[in-house]
């Protein structure tokens, strides 16, 4: 189990609210949060593109309800802090918004760039391709 926020008492609803406030503070006007059997998630629209981040539902694995709820609170708190740092990096000019959130950008079928890159045929292509040398300064 992750160490950060393992004892947080911040309710999931409060972490979701803070994420929404964070998105608004960075000029994102459209956002959503949702729940499905696969997990919880958030999404937003920026410059005409949709982005989404999933929060997998933790397995019950014999946990008490209190332990399960604690893990949910922890996951949402981690997501909030992660997003806060990502936006700080963007704001400081360390990385562009597009580079920071490329993996979470949605494709026309609703999947993300990360989902697409994990497809077996894409993994195979990458494994067969000569990759650039580390720190060569040229990724072409």
C-alpha cells in the first residue's frame, strides 16, 4: 500500500472538490467525475481535447469497510496531490500541458493515448524498433 496519505481523514468528496477547484483555477471550465464498476475517474476538456484519469477501485480482499474506505480516501488524496504537482510544473514552465497529460488525452473511441500504447500490437512494434540512446538529446 502506498505511504502517502495512508492515514488521511479527508473524505473522497472533499478531494474531488479540491480537484475541481484546481482545474478551475487553471482555467479549465468543463470537467466531470464519475464512477463505474472499473473504477472512479475524473475528466476535463482543454483546448478542444478531452482528458481523463482513472482511480481504480481497490480490491476488497477481506478488508473491513473501514479499511476499504481508507484506501479510497488515500487514492483520491494521492490523485489530488499528483494533479496539483503536475499543474505546478506546467505553471513553472518545466513541462507543457500537452506533454504532461499526453497519456490521459482521449482518442475518438474514448480510450486514452496510454490505453492505445498498451495494445499488444503497439508494444510489439516498439519492441522491434531501435530506440534512441538514453540522453542522446535526439528522440527522432
